[in-house]
């Protein structure tokens, strides 16, 4: 299990990730809870989130930061690393392409500034390259939900453990000096 706790004057967030099961999602922001349950289901990992804060904006952003950091810490060293999925949801069609190789980059946007910011914060703290293309969609709820589904499935694909190392750099090691 991997756990991250992030506390600020504005929020308190705890995220846990493990391979199987279903954790509790409780952020106090109903739509965020819905997106996190969706992400968890499609990613195939047990994600538990407990968060509280002064403003929805702060909770949403800090959950993205903590979940990204927890995912980065959770990653085995030998994984497929890449995931690419396109999800249709009613009027929405959203494509997500992902690399969990430790190089943060985000390209969007989503039609919701707050959830576009969520994706950017998640990518930065997960060390992920994340590209999201909204190919179609009028209903913002459907577009954002399709993006979370596609992200979850792309993460599922990227987390497949393998004996191969998908990097010409070899293993990358970090140490504190």
C-alpha cells in the first residue's frame, strides 16, 4: 500500500493506493467523488481518498496533487508505462494518451477550468505526460467523465508489470544529498 497525506491551512487530504479492493472516497465535493470512483474503477487500482477543506477549488486541486504523488510513489519500476484510450460517452468523445515515465507535461484542455486544472496538477505530481483531446462533446459533465474514464483505462494499461524496461536510459535512480 502507498499512502500520502497532504495538510495545508486550506485542506487536509489523505490518499491510499493498493492493487485490489475498493477504498472509500469522501472529499465533500460530490462531482469529484463521482470522478474519483470512476477513475478507480477504470484504472483497476484501489484508491481511497479522504479530504476536507475550506473551498471546493482547494479540495479539488489538493486531491489531484496528492493522488498524483501517491500514484508516482506506487509505480513499480518495470511497467508498460504507456497507455492510450479513447472513450465515447453519449455526445462526448475523449482521447487520453499517457506516459508514466517521470516527465510531467499536460496538454488539454477540458471544457471545465477546474477539472482541466485537476488533470494538470495530477500529471505534474504523478510525473506523467498526459495529453487529453476532446474530439466531440457538448455536455461538460459527459466530457469530463469520459476524460476520467479514459485516464483510468490508460493508467490501467500503463501499470501492466513487465520484465522489460521501456526506456533507453535504463533504470533511473534518485537520491537525496
